[in-house]
C-alpha cells in the first residue's frame, strides 16, 4: 500500500459540510453530511469553486478526487430543506442555479484531472458533480439518477450536455424523462461511469489510478485535458492557444526527460507541476 493509500485509509474528522484534504500529490474534496446522505446545500455549491482554486494553486497537487463521507452516499442530491426557502422563489432559484453552474464549470475547467469516487447513492446534484469530473469510479452498490422530472424542474444546459456527451442523447433522455435509478452495472454499460470496484477495494483502487496519472508528465496530462474539453465544445482544429501548447511541449524539460528515459530504458522522472 502506498503512502497516499495509507493516508486515505486514516480519514481525519472535519466539521465543515465540504472540506479539502491534501495527501501528497492527491487532493480529496469530501462531502461531509453523512447523516443526510451528503445532501448538497447552497453553501456547498458555493464552496466547491473555492476548493478547486486551492487545488489549482497548490503546485504539489496533481489529481483531485471527489468523495462522500461514509459509504452510504457520494451525494443523494439537493438539500430538500432549501426547496421551501432559498429555492422557493424565482429569484432564489436563479441564485441557486447560478451557483451550481459555476461549481460545475470549475470542476470541468480545472486544469488538473478530477475523479468522482462513488459509494452508494449518486443522485441529482451529486450525479451532476460526478458527470462534471473526468472519471467516475463506483462501488458495486452505486445508485445513479438525475431526477428533475420528479420535482418539476429543468436542469441547466451545461449539466445536461455533460450527460449527453457521456451516454448519448437517447440514454440521456431515458435518464432525464424517467428520473429512475440505475444500478452500477447499467450505469457502466451505458457509459455513465467508467469502472466498478468492490466496496472494500474502491478507495485503494481509486488512489492507485490517481497515482498512475501523477507519475506521468503533467504538461501532457493537462494539455490533453484542455484539448479534449475544446473538442467537446466543438473544436476540430488547433486554436492558437492549443497550437502553442503542442509546440511548448517539444521545448519542455519533461519532453527531454521523457526521451532520455526511453533511450536509457528507465522510468522517467518528470519535474513539471
């Protein structure tokens, strides 16, 4: 077991509804309302971009993992108490929706790779956050759903596009029109999630995958993420910015180290962060 895996197995105790825990090169953003299945409050949505920014500003952090506290839920969705308060008026609903879109975009546009590590329920806003991440790993008990049809709501375009990009329009319509829950097996078959692990192994396996990314050239990883995001936004050719990224990679110390290590038949020691 690596040091990151050992640290992750010894979770600290926090009182905040969402908190950041950094262990070496991996950051964990943790939803921390286990008594409410990690329901997402307005406060949590506001806090997510701030925590992402902290990760972006930490040169040591290479991968960000989202998770729920406990094993019952990644997040079972919105805090229902806010439906009769903040979200009960048009003004309040607009304010709430703006916060969710800013949070989702902060995850999608983070330069560093993001992984949703899902245990149990991943529903509504929880599923929105998961699909905004680069990867979704679930335990065998994972339950997935996006339920606006059961609440009389319409989800925003960016969040809906993320679902369509993952599963295609027909499957996205199935998920959104019915509001039904999918088990981990079905979610994996249609492309909503990427991997399924036994409950007792998901923490270790998720960290192991993150460490695999950490060992690679971060200039390449982050450049690839940026270009993939541009492709998803409709790009079919290099923009001036992405063209510059490609040329800069050939001038980088990481490229020189990658070539040297290949010729010397050893593992590369990349320094970029």
